[in-house]
C-alpha cells in the first residue's frame, strides 16, 4: 500500500459537517417514557469536520469539501473550522438553513446517537478530485451507486489512494453496487459492529476475511480490543491503549486521521495501525474530537501503544 507523490493536495476529505450535542454521565439507559439527567453537556463540531481537523492538527495539507447554510449549527462548525485554520476552498455556502445535528448519549465505552440532516445535494466528487488532485481521498462513510463508481475510476486515473470509513449506513454486501464500490477502494475501515452488519458474518474475524476478499486493505476498529487489519492475505493486530474514557464520539474519525497521517509518512501497515490506535485512544479522553492530537501529543501516545 503506497501513496504516490502528491501533485496537488495531500488529503481531500469529502463529507458533511455535524454539530454534536453530547450528553455525558448518564445514570442509566434512556428508555421511552423516562427522563434521565446527564452529568455534563457539550455542543461540538463533528462529522467530517473531525478527520479534516485531526489531519490538519497533525500538520497535513487538507482541503475539506462540505456545505454550510445560514443556521446556527452551520455557523458553529464553520467558526470552529476557521479557528483551527482549515482551508475554506472546499466549502459551499447556501442562502438557506442546512442543519446537520447529532445528539449523542455517551455511556462508558459506547454511545447511542440520533441524527437529523436537511436534504441537500452532495459535493461533486469527480470535479473535486480533478481540481485538487489529492494524494489521498478520505470518505468518512460508506457511499455507493453508479456516480460514486465513476468517481473512484477518476481517482484511480489520478493515482489517488481512496480511504473509506463505513458509519452506520443501512447497506449490506448484497446492496447493488456496494461490492463494486469496495473493489475500487484502497483502504476500508469499519468498526466491528459495522463490519458485522455489512457482511452478515457471525464474528468479526469472519467479517474481516469476507471484506479482505473485496478490498486490498481492510481495517476493523475494535474499540477496547484495539484494531485488526488484513492486507495481501496477511493479518495484523494492535492492542488498545489503556485510557480513561470520557466520550467515544469522534474516536473513530481520529483513528482514521492517524492511519492516513502515517500512510502519508510512508509507514507500513503495522505502524499505520499503531498511529491510528494512539489517535483513537487520545480522542476518548475528552468530549467529541476535542482531544485530537498534534505531532507532540502523537509521540506521547504512540509510546503507550502495546507492542506485539
């Protein structure tokens, strides 16, 4: 797995912003007909903001393609992006509200989420690829369909490596074009639950094997068990870093940012996994993506990654 020399930007992130309303310290699970008080509350930028911001903090040249409206949530995330110094050349602004909101109910080690998004057209991926000619394209969720297949063909022509996460997308390997799209992706990185739902496999190991038959490099995020990957038939495992968990929201996106950061540095898969695990572990020690690492912080957390 190699990243060619960037003729344009290092990383193009294409995905929607979300404003994350995070309730922490819940005394018990929330059920219909009950009221539960949280111990803490945060309103933070999320969605594709997280991998774009996390890559930028690590010193990478990033352009994020996203849409913003006239609503409060757009303003919140746009302000945070500007405060982080993100390049705005990929932003599209609409003269109407474009609300993208997630309510996260954060429990120790996991969270439940409810999201809402105003409908809007997706950014033109093929045009973005040709404009920015990135070394790496990051897609924060599983996308499929004929248009996406055509865009992946353009990415291959440009020599762009494609990294795709899964997220909780209602699709399986039997959904039309999903298999074809995965075959055009270089790195696919679902978490364990997503891998099971997507493949219908009985175990994470079986899901990993199924996906490895479709994608050159498969990475499965396993939370407190670390991460596993298969590349060219060889499996790699990295154990989790012990951490005091405050909130897991955004940890997967920070994991992804760490993986791509190491990939751009020319690291092999085991080192990419270790960097990803370090970034994901740091992320859970604060709400949302607030603990995304800079280079100095990465060195500290990398030293804590368990070695084989």
